[in-house]
């Protein structure tokens, strides 16, 4: 995964950049990227998911805290002159992303 990020991330995705974002040392990122070691602990996958903003489901992890925050920002409150439900509550629309 770090090898792909380094290869396809563009000029800014150096081992140093990946290390900062994933809270690892540069040498550890290089070891993972070059296949010298393999990630086995869940914490490593969580750091990479969080650092590179990869949804947790892609690593078979629970939704990451930042995923819930971004989902909440897609909730749009309807602005209507009349309430849209029988109990007087405004409806809430979810934006499709």
C-alpha cells in the first residue's frame, strides 16, 4: 500500500512525506514500500488509513473517526416554509457523494 502511494501519489509523496502522514520513521516506510517487512499489526493499518485518508473498510477496519466527521458534513438540513414530517420535524437530506 505504501509502495502504491509513493508510486502514484505524485511528486509530494516521498518516503519522508508518507512517514510524517503515517506517523512512522522514514526507514520504516521504505522497508514497507520495498517489501523488506510486512505490516501485521492492526495499528499499522490504522495509521496508514488515517494518514492517507483511506477508508477503514478497504483494510477491513471499522470506519475511521475522520470518516464519520466527513459523513456528518454531507447532511444537509432542508429549508422549507412548512415542516415536512407529521411531527413537525424538518427533513434531513443526505447528499450523494
